[in-house]
C-alpha cells in the first residue's frame, strides 16, 4: 500500500474481538492506527506494552484497531488468540484475519506492522518491526498537529 492511498474496508474478518468497527466508524473524526500482530510473534508480544501505552495516551485523539495476522496453522486457534490478547492487554477491537483479507488489502507482509491513517482515511505512515515506537509516535503527532491546524 502506498502513502496517501485510502484505508480499505474492514471486511473479511473471520471474527471480531472486543467489538467490531467499520471504515466509516474510523473516518472523519480522528486519525487511526491499525497494528498487525500474531500469537506466534515474539516481537509483537514484546512491543505490546508500548502499543497499549500509546493507545491509552492517545485514546481521545486516535482510533486504534488490532489485526491478528496468522503466520501458520498454529495461529488459527481463536481461543488461544483470545487468551494471548487478554494476557497482553489488547482491549481495542481486534480484526481476526485468518483468511488474510485485510492483510492482502493492505499488502502487508509483516508482524508487527503499523499503519497510520489521517482522519480522511489516507495512509500517512507505515512501519514494521518492534523497535520503532518513537518514530511511530512522531508520525502520529505530525498527523494530529495537522488536524489541530485545520480546526
């Protein structure tokens, strides 16, 4: 997915955990962070406390949606996904992408991966890997600053 391209529809989930959201729910008011993770991804689990802190720090300014992207057959157990999500405090909506529908729509190949969309739903930042929370925060702040200037 290229920068400035529109957010795809959030369709094709095999299941939603913690409530379901649509593209229409996410566009208009505030920017959105979509982050990909997997129960078999050690880096994802290491980064989750920072993602959760980020989600909580920006809760009034940013939509956050988690996407569980299975990397193997072992990642398809919904009960294990629920358990790992609970253990790691993932309480935002989780799009369970067992058929890789959203993964393919975003052309995503990585976990963890982070997509920042502005309030109009255009992609403004993408990054993959577990170590770039400072960069992610900088990009989200840039999108939020633009938002404040237009209000």
